[in-house]
């Protein structure tokens, strides 16, 4: 990295202006007597100075410049052209220095000092622009820290921001006559006020340029004619040039010119003009009548020919009016008289009156025309307009039809969908085959035309009121079970079980169970007074219970199935190991599909048996569980719970 430095000699400590080319801004470094570089970071609070006007580095630089002025013996109000804030700081630092150290420099020294101080001032001006820069100026900053604007803008009174100059308002535009000045941000543009007119287009420079219709293909010349461009228009000129003595009609055909019919005949007086193809000839007058006349029977004078009479009458079936020496045709409706060929020609009404005769389509016929309609419409009684055709009257759809303007739309009833092949046939929707079909019915789905129905397993279930779910039938309640008097009926998913529980020796059945139906049988210990082993046995209660559950094929979290509640409060002494309750699975944990956890509910210990793995039914399991009260001397009390688990083969 290269540095460019301008130093002030004879200053201890020294102020050095350093510019590092690879990174801005320019900054001043302050060297002390030990030549250690330190940076001036605290502005000098001179009279009338507020540090918010200038950045800290700039304040330091202006102060050092004031000290340099005093060191060189120059007056403290030396003009540096750095602005009022920097000049105030410079004068303050110059005055605050020791006046005894001021010396009067020689002329040469003063010149040297002026030169270097001006160099420093120049760098500080550049520094102000780089450091403060366009952060304060909206557009550009000059070398002395003042702001200027781009072309088309002027400086606002705040000396920083710029506003647009309205050249149109000031009359500073160069728009020509017939153009309107429109002001834009930082500039203006000229817009033509009057359009160019037919056959011309406006260019980017506001000039009107002729449109060459022949080149762009926007002319209407027929194939027998060629297009010739003109200013603002075009002409259709025939490709075939007729020879002398012929004239070209509108269709490009060459027709003989009857020169003899001209107002000033080509022949001399006393001569008879005879027309020929492409020319004429003159011969001396004889008893010969002109066109439209013939000699009378005596051959003495010319009489008018009535062209409207005879089998070959003129006008070919149209109205004919005889004139002296000529005739005129009164063409029937749908025909137009050709003044050159003097015949009635069919008029193409569809071409002569486009879009005005028929609402939809027009077809020319000999002497007339006929109208027709597009698909979905029918011709109205007036023969010109088109009325919407109600296609639904002809039953085009297999189920429902809705007429729309110019067409129709087929719809299907619930359970059907419109065929993709013809758009009119309704096809049955197989609801059971849909992606969600497996969840429509609990058990099985049967598709029917336009609908479906659900069924349940033959035994143990009945269809719910919603027609989709399967509900378990409680055979024990309905009395459809086959249990004997000595057996208890237990309802399970999709069936029932007849079980007979007998209490073990030294246990008797709880009398309360005989009074009401229950899914749990409890046997309470009842020892003989002399049976010491029975008395010392910690098992006080043996119970039997039945649960039924569906097949869970997927598990997202453990399923809680059995709750072993105790009357043991969760005392704080438990934490000291003096008392505890223990829950265990003693037998029947097939494939470790169950676990048992202990928790506290309402201040009491509860054992929760959870299913943690899927079991596929039908499956019968007997879980033997235990609840043990533990003291420091061992098991003080124990209950045995036998849980008969019946897993259904279905998920419902």
C-alpha cells in the first residue's frame, strides 16, 4: 500500500495528511515527539463551536491547520476557504496556542508556509467531499464542500437537495411549432399536437412519414391489379395494358372503344364512321343508319330500332325502356346495370354491405343473398338475425342438460361423472376405487350405479345409522349370548365370551358383585384363624377383569388400556425410601407388546398398562399384573390382577 503525505516541518508534534490509494477517505495522522502515531478523536470545544457540525476527524484536521498557521507566523484569520465551521475551529486553535511562541518568519519562509498550508487546505477540501461526500449532497459535491446539481435540476435553498427545472414553464425547450412541451424529471419532451392523418404514421422524432401500403400489404388491390404507392394513399393499376382502341373495365378486361360515338366524330363531314375492333374506319355516306336505327321499308329514311321487342330483346329479362336510337335497362332487385357492357349483372350484396345484412354469415346468390347462423343458433323469422338454439330440447345429454347462449352444457347427478370421450355421457363413479375409498366404509365398500353401500362382518356387528360405520353388538345386553347360569357374559369387539371365575383357596368372592353386573370379579383373602401361612401371605386381593380392543396395525404413540388405582397417597416420605408402590407385569406379555408405568393422579399412585407394539387379532391374552406396597421391611401388601385381553381381527 502506497501513501501520499504532505508534512509540516518544525511542528512537534507533527500533523501528517495521509491518503491511502486502495481505501478512502483521506485522513490526518497526529505524531507526537516520540514519533508514535495517534489519531485525534476528540473535537476541541472552542467558543461557538458545536461538534455536530463536522465529523470528529475533520474537527481535528481544521484545528491542526490552525496550529500550523500560528507556527509559521501567519495571522490566525488567514483565509483558507474551508467554510465557516472549519475556519472557526482553525482560528480557535490558533488563538488558544501560546502567543510567546509566535515568530515572524522571513519572506522565503512565509512563501514556503503559504504554499504548504494551501496544499493542506486543498487536501482538507478534498477530504470534506470524500468523507462527507454525497451523504449530504443529493447529486454532487465540489472540492470546497459545496453541493451542485445535475443538468436539468437546480439547488434548493437548503444547499443540499436538488429540484427539477420545469423547462416548459421557463420557455427553455426547443419544441417546434405544432408540438407541445411536456416536462419530465430532469428534462422535457416534445409531443405533436395534431395527428398525422390517414396514410401517415408518427416517427420517434415527431415527424409524419408516409405509410407504404403496397409494402406493408394493407392495400385492397385484386390479383389482376398491382399496387402503386402514393403520398398518403395508394392506387391499383391493371397488370395487363390494353392496346390502342380498347378501354379497361373495373375487372381488368379490355373492351373495344366505339370511336364513332364520340361527340366529335373522327371522320370528316360527309363520311360515315364504322367502328371496328380496336379501331374504326371512315367511308363515304350511303343510305346507312347509325346504331339504334335502321332503314325503313322504303329505304328512304332511318327509323328508331325498338331494342326492347323481339325474341332477342335487350336486358335479358329485366325491365327495358326504349329510347330514341338507344335503350335503357331497369334491372331487377339484386342486379346492377353495367354502363359499359349495357347488361344487368348480379350484385354481390354480401360484399357491398358487409356486416349489415346478416347477423352471422352472408352467402351471395344470383340476384339475392341468404343468411345462415353459426353452430348453436337458428335463423330468426326475419331471415337475417340469429336466435339461440335450445339444444336441450333434443335431449343430447344422458342426464342433465343446461342451455347456454350458443351452446349447451351436460351435467351428471350425484354419483356420476361426465365422460371425457364425448362430454355428454354420464359414467358411474366407483366411490370404492377412489383414493379415499378405503375410508368410506369401516369394513367393506360395494359400488352401485350412482352410489355405493357399506357392509359389516356377518357376526357381532351392525351397520350404524350413518350407513358407513360398523357398531359392535353387545350380545350380553341383547340376550343373544349362549352363556350358562354359572358363567358370566363378557362383551368383546365383534362377539362375546362366557367366562367362569372361581376364587383361589383361602379367598372368597366379594358379595357386592352378586348384586350388580360388573366386568371385574374380586376375590378377598379369607384365612382360617389357624392358617399362619395364609395370614403371612402378602396377597390380599385377587381380581379378574376383561378388556376388548381392536387390531392396531400402526402405532404413533403408546395406547393406555388398563389403570391400576391405589389408595396410597404420594407422601413426601417416598423420596426418602421409607414407602413405595410397585407395579409389575408377571405373566402374559406376548412379544413385549405391553409395559406398565407409575404416575400420580389426584395425589394418589396409579399404575398404567400401555400397549406399545401392534398386535394382530384375533388373539386372546391373559396379563397377570401385581400391585405391591413396599416398606423398608419388604412387601407389606400385594394385589394380583388377571386381565383377559381379547384382540379383535378388525380395526373397528
